[in-house]
């Protein structure tokens, strides 16, 4: 016999088919919200002069079952990730945690835009990554945005956190941040290229 057997609650969850039906149905609806958000971003992007490869503007939806122990769904649009440059806008729905929407800059884009990003963030209620891990989505890894990113960081993430109860407004929340944060910075970077 195993030293760590499943307890009664775990056994009940394991055999509860309704739990998995609800999970699958909710995941499908979240997928649909992310697809609608991606479509709206694509429409907005049609009016931009491209500064990234065209494929980056189409975006990408990803799913997983274990980001720090919890399932997640992510839309990256644009999703420009190279070894020398990251310019991405991410919408993440993290089961059991929260919704995170925001900008990720590294490399060339970070160095060209960090002052503009932080200036924009002061007028809003953004959160700035305060850890040395650009992939953290825990709210505890962020601080209220300020003028200077940590001097030893080579990246910047500015995000808004939303409660999962706001999931049905995901597209509107995402579009508002996209227009307030991504579009002005895209245009600023276009002037530098």
C-alpha cells in the first residue's frame, strides 16, 4: 500500500464526472473569449504599420494544466519572442487564481520603450514585475509601477490583475488595455525602427 493514499475528498473529486464536465465546458467558453479577443486585436492591428513579423500580429492561444499547479489559458498577441527581442501583449486566465493582462518587453523593445512604458504606467494602475523572473504571474511578484525598473532586470512586464469573476468581460478589459498601453508603445517603437 502506498504511503500517501488519496484522502476521501480526493477520491470523491476523482469520481465526480460533473467536475470534469464543468471544467471542460468552462475551458471551452474561455477559449471562445480568447478567440474573440484575438479577433478584435487582429482588427485593431490591421490599422497599424507593422514593425514586427506579420505572424506575430496573428497571436497565439496556449493552454496548459500546470502553471504552479493550476491550469491556464493564454493569448499572446502580438507574440514576438526572439533571443534578442520580446514585444508581447499577454492575456492569461489562471484557474483558481486570477486574470492577468499586460505587456512584456525584453531586449531591443525594452531598451527603446522602458521610459515610455513607465510614463504610461504612472497614469494608470498597472503593476510592474518586481522579481527577476519574467514569467511569474503571481501578484506577489509585482509592485505598483514606478519610474525605474530594477537596475539588474533586462525585461519589463506591466500588467493589470482581475478577479476571475470578471471573466465575461475579458474581451472588453483586454481591448481597453491593448489600446491604452500597446498601441501607443507600438507607434513609439515604429518611430525608432
